[in-house]
């Protein structure tokens, strides 16, 4: 049975049988009741932009490798489809090796995303997973990746350096 929980500005679906967690979404860096003002002091990797009454933060986000809920540790094994889609605050992203797959459109239209660090362990990048990340300049695909979905890097105009995994067995059209 899956339970939906919130943990460190993320929502997860946790599976009590497998002890795995699927990242469903990230609370974006804009000001709302789910993102308290105290977060500013707690997060040294942020740049605070004053836009009138609106405050937007440019973020460096590290997906956790594990989460603890009710004294049980769950391994973060995947990032769901559209988890960060259209997140304009995301600039830098670190994904641990516990994550095995990145869902379709997980980071699509994150226009300010410049840097992505994928760790060994990831096996699959979904369709359109990083499409329209217009500021993404380079990416290194770990050797554990065996499948890259259709249009995974479509419209990434700044992407000039890609190091591909030697073990890719499925490379879809228009990557």
C-alpha cells in the first residue's frame, strides 16, 4: 500500500512493502504556506530575488537518498512524471544513485536549470525528462543508464557537452 507523505519540501509516495519512496513533487521556491520564510536562513544555496511583493528563489536541489517516516527508512528509488515540471526556480540538481528512474517530463520546462549531476545507479531517463531546459549546458550520463526516452533533451539550446553512457541499449529518436 502506498502512503503520500511530505518530507523536506518534497511529496513522496512510500511503499511499506518494498520500503521504497517515489518522489512525486517538490514544493517550488516561491512564497506560500508550504515554504516558510525561515527556509531562507536554512538554505545557503539560494539566491533571493525581490520582485515587488513576490519573492522567488533560485534553488540548488539535492534529492535525498533515503527518507525516514514513522521510524522506518525508505529508499528514494524514482522521480515521478512531471515532478518538477515548469519549476522556474530550479538552477542546480543533484540526483543520488538510489534513484533508478526519472519519469517522463520530470524536469521539462525548467528553463533556469543549468547543472544536473546524475549519480551511478540511475538506469532510465523518461521521455521529455529534461526537455526545454534552455540553460542546461552539459550533462554526464552515468554508465548505469541503459535507456534514454524520446526527446529527453529536446529544445535544450545551450546543451553543448553530453557524455553518454557506454551501456545504453535503448536510445529513442530525437534525444
